[in-house]
C-alpha cells in the first residue's frame, strides 16, 4: 500500500496560510489562566467599572514606569484630552504637534478646545523636529506635544530646552511608548505628563480600549482624576485625594473598565518578555531586508544625548510604490498597515487652518512611503522570512 502524500498549498493553487498584521491568539492562550484569575476576582467583587481592579492596575503601572501617579481612563485618546486640560490648556491656546502621527495627536488638542499647530518631523526618527517646532511657536502657543513614534523617543533634550526657553507646557504623546526610557526616566515623565494607550495592537494591549495618564505632578493628577469622572474625585486615585477641594469642574465619563484592567494586569507580567521578542523580530527583519530592491529605508535607532532604549511597537519601512506593494502583499495573505496615509495638516477637518501641500515635506514624504509590517510576539521567524520573500518577489530581487 502506497502512503498518500498531501500536496502543498501552492502546488494546488492555494495561498499559504495568511500572516495577519496582528494577532495575540497564542500569547493570550499562555496568559489565560492568570487573566481568568483576575476576571473572576472582578466578578466576585461585582464592580465592573472604575473599581478596585483599576486601582490595582494603576499602582502596577506606576511601579513599572516609576510614575508618581497613574490615572486609568477609557482610551489613549481620552488620556491625551484630559491630560491637556489638566496640564493647563485653555480655550484657544495653541499646541505644537507633528504633522506625521496618528489622528488623535491633533484631534485631542481640538477636543480640549485648543488649536493644533503643525510642525515637520525628523525624517529618520519620524518624531517632532525641534527646529520646526521652534519656528511654529507664536505668542499664542501654550504647549508643545512631541510623539514617541514606532520604536523610539523624540529628541527630548532639545524639546525640553525649547519648552523651558519659551515658557511652554511639555506634554508627551507617549501612547506607543510603554517601556521606553530617557536616561532612566520613563516616557511621559519628562514634562507635565504623558499617556499610554492599551489598544489591542499596542505593546501592552487590552481586549478593547483603555488608556492611562502618567504624571509626577499631584495637581495634574488630581484634576485628571476629576475630569475622567464627571467632575467627581473617584476612589481609584484616593491615594492622592486631599490636595485641594476641587469644585465646579466639568468632567466627562472616561472611566477605565475593570475587565480591561484585569486583562492588562495579567499581560503586564509578560511585558518585558514580549518586548524582548519584538526586538528579536525587528532585528530579523532588518537583517533580511538589507539590500532588497525597492526598500528605501529600514528603521534605525537615532543616537540621543541621553541613554535611551528602543521598544518595537511596529516595524516601519519606507518603500517604492508603496500602495502597489500593499496590494501584492494583501493578495499573498500578508497583512500590513499604512502609517499614515495622509499628513495631519492636510486632513479635511483642519482645512480651516490654511495649510497646503509641500509645507511639511518630511511628513508628506513619510506618508507616501512608509509601511508597517507584521510585528508581534506570536509572529514566527519563518513568517518574517516569508514576508521578506514576498517583498523581494514584488520588486524582482534575487532570492
């Protein structure tokens, strides 16, 4: 009897197994017993929002980051809005932000009743260019908000100097930056405060939306806590209550969900391990993409004046014919994300600010060429090989 041999997928015209842009199925299975323990604890207590588990998670993040205060909210976007308000942004105040970032960087300023003022980025780190930021400052500027993007921090030495010299509030959009440090200080703690996003794809991701405000300033912390809870001082930051008797503050409903806090408490135990795995995968991409035709640039860590550490949230390359490559990879079952398809200053909702194409060339060039490849702890090195081979095949390079 002859043993039958199943044909491989490609021999019968089928695509190989898809490689999603992101999945956490395998890693979540590993952490599930601890997740279940925390979720059961929430269920036993019967409080599912703004409860004790949120308080536990706030203290855990404060311990991990070194922040004096960590205030849980329902998203990274809300964290930015509430932090800007708590840090002293007034209606009509200008905030300098990079033209290349996620939409919430600019929309949070508008939602806090400020005015976003755009500046260009450094073309290598993709973060706010200090010289362009300085040129954007006017007598109406109240704050500057750099973004720590993709895998490294902005030039905080230059930006802190700018904030000091021009008497500006320094707020960090550190939504992607958990684990990143500047001379030992965690991202988000170099000015008035910063934020974390726990969107599922983030380095520390929930199973839905959740966010955190980080600050060492007790007044910022107390006001942020009031703002997230309809103007009331909630119990999950009762360890800072009593600084002042706040009244008459109009807040909103931005409380963190205890079930998300339960998931995040469990996943926090694996964070450093997963950060290390992301670094291994990023190094594998960089090695394999070297010399591939059509790949204009792989990411690198820009030297700073302080000791810094990369944390690979996403792996972003610059490529020729980006949109055609996306179509090719999609057809071959490889997921990607475009970071970002349109610069912020050219978004229709900011048309009244009067910006025009060509005003921020580095940001516009990045929008035309950048592409994020799959990068997450569940990704296999063999899958990195396949992604690179698909890119090579598109550009016609040697295998």
